[in-house]
C-alpha cells in the first residue's frame, strides 16, 4: 500500500486558504472580547477607567463603547468622532480598547459594553459584545439653601422654613434643623425621585413659632451624606422673617393737670420694634403738627429698637382738653396711635382773696346743704299734720252742728297772726275761741299762718 500523501496548502494554494479564512464564521472563533470589570464605583469628578481587550485573530473592524442596551443605547466612544471626556488608555492599539472617562457625573452611572464590529459592504456589522460593566457614581449633595416666608411675620405666628439640596447619590441623606444650636423636631426630608435614579434632590421643611427676641436668632439646616467627610450647613437669620410692632407710651412733663400758660412737654416712646424702619408724627386734635423733635432709633440688647420723640406746647386756656396723638407707621403697616389729653389746673387764689367757688363765698358747704334738706323735710311733715288736723276739725263741726258758733266767729272777724307769737297751736286756738269761735275759713287762715311761721323759723335756723 502506498503511503497517503500529506495534505497541505502549497504556495499555489495560499490564496484559496486566505479566502477561506475570510468567509463568515471562519476564524471568528479564533478571537475573544474580554471585559473583566463587573461593577465599578467612582465618585463624581473622578476619572472612570473601563477595561476591554481583544485576543486572537480578530476580523477587520472597529471596537466601540456603548452605555445601555437595545436601540436606546448611547455611543460613548468610537475611533472616529468627538468625545471630549473620553480617551483611549493605549492610543492606536489593536488589542487594548480600554477607555477613560474624566470628570465623572451622576448621569454617567449605568451599564457599559464594548462591542466588536467587522467591515461589511455598506457599513459595520456587530459580531460580539462584552459582558458589561455596571458603573455607579457617588455624588455629594450640593450646599444646602434655606428659604423663609414670602413676607415678614409677627411674634406668635408659625412660620415654615425650607432647606433644599440636590445632585447627590446614593439616595440616603440625613437632615437636622437647629435654632441657636438647639435641635428642632422636623419631619423626614422628601427625596425625589422616589424610584431609582442617577442623582437625587432633597427638600425638608420645619415650622418655627417666632418670638419678639428672635431678632438675633439663627436657624440652621445641616445635612449628612455618605460622600461627605463632614456635614454641610446653611444658616438663616430669623430677623429676615420677623416683624415686631412697636409698643407706644405717651407721658407729660410736668404731669397733668398743668397750670395755665405753663409749658408742657409730651414725650412718646415707641419701644421694641423690628425692623428699624419706623416714622413718628404728632397730631393735635387730629391735625398734624411739625413741632415734634425725634431722636434716632436706639438698638436694644435683644436686637429690637426704640424711638423717642417730644413735643413742647404752651398750656393755654384754648388748649384745655386738647388731645395730642403720637402716631407711628412701622414697616409699611397700618399706623399705631397713643393719645394724651391736656388738662389745666385751677388758678391759685391771690393772697387775702377767697376764691369765688370757696364755701366762704357761697355760704354753703356739704353740711349746710344737708341741714336745708332736713329743714324742708320737717316743714313738709308739719304741713301734713296740720292739714290732717283741719280735716278732722271740719268733720267734728259737721257732726255737732255748731254752725252758729262759726257764723258768729265770721261776723266778728279773725285777727291775723303775729309771727312773734309762740308757735303753739293749742294756746292760739283757746285765745280765739274765747273771742267767739271761727268758721271754716278762719280755721284755714289759722292753719296757713301757723305753717308759714314754722317754716320761716326752721329755715332761718338751718342757715345759721
């Protein structure tokens, strides 16, 4: 048996062999596309290195880098084109396709793949893709910022303050509120978006009840994140959100009542207001006057301010009971008023002259008036008794039928009573009965005379 000839490609047959290797699939298994990195973490701003290499005999064609999968993937690097932040680690190499991405950002996070293409008619055809490298970018939060209410609020009003920060990754973040170094209770911060993202934004709100002493207070927002070596802080001055209205006091020197034609100074104090933008005016009976003198506002230890103004006038009789008003307009708010009334004192009596309103001139005092009232009451009581006596005597006369006695008394006449006679009704009655008796008219005259005598005597004694 003849030996079998060894099969080999002679030089004449090299061209067919080369053509055979160029066929699709022929020799494709001769190379490998290696992407060894599974996950890579990098901090924002650092340079990211992604490794990719080709071994063996690879077909002619480029190697490109992509971020993402499918039709929505993004071209990161190719040998042709402009990619400002991406460079080849080994320029011009046919086997090392490692790239570097400088100044990484949170949006650079994602899955990266290197892909091998081969040249075909009409373009490049993808033939192999790497396993992919998952990149995470840790980003520090931006410096926090604190915002307050749109307008100032007065003490006692609850006010909300908001702290914001953004651009950080991972999602976890801690927020602490402090007022003058003391921790305040606050709800958990709101971190958006709620689902997975390359970077996040934070918002935290705290409610604070303002006080008049907050003109010097500070509110601090403090945030802590895994990327930070120390917490970040933002400070808000509560004076930027505070309005303290003034307290007004008006006084006089000397104190009222004021002697006629003397000078009197009205002083107005606007105390404890904030901020320092207040104007003060004086009014006399509602009419503005420019005679007031104001000093510059003085700062108080608690950060509030006090404004003082004075108005000097002459206490004439025409100004008696005049109303002087201190009006303060603070921070474009409605005016606040405080009033004082000018009261004049009675003039002092001249030496040796008794005032016309004194008891010596009028002859009366409180006790004298009391005596007069008592005297009038006694007179009224006596009058009532006498009237009752007259009525009684008339009825007695009618029952006994003594018409004749009264008729003779009427013919004889009834003498008028003398005021100097003793005030004794019994003796006067006996005297005139002895003279012959009276009729009804005489009895009435008698009663009137007695009452008149008693009244004059009583009033005369009360005036002594």
